[in-house]
């Protein structure tokens, strides 16, 4: 099923060129299939080793933040 706005645009194109709706659809599909849109390059993230300090548990970030705020973590 085509969206209403797409149907209206194809009908207008068909009327302008005095061709049937089906011919206009076929022409537009031929154009679209002959000129595929290239997708954006894949987004990648490069990881860097940060080195882990002994005694820091990154599995409990809230606890780590509390320790940093109250000064108990050195």
C-alpha cells in the first residue's frame, strides 16, 4: 500500500506527462532501482585501554561516586 502523499505525487507526475498511473510508477521505480542510495558509513568506536587501578570496582558506579564525593576513596 502506498502512502497518500506518494500517490498524489505520482498522479501529478502521470497527469503532467499524460501517461497512466502504472507507467509513472514503473518509471519511478526503474529510476530508483538504477540509482541506489549509498548508506552512511558504519559508525565505529575505537576502544583504548585505560588501565584499571586496584581497589576500584567499576561494577558499582554509584558506590564509587559516593566514595569520591565524601573523600573516602583515594
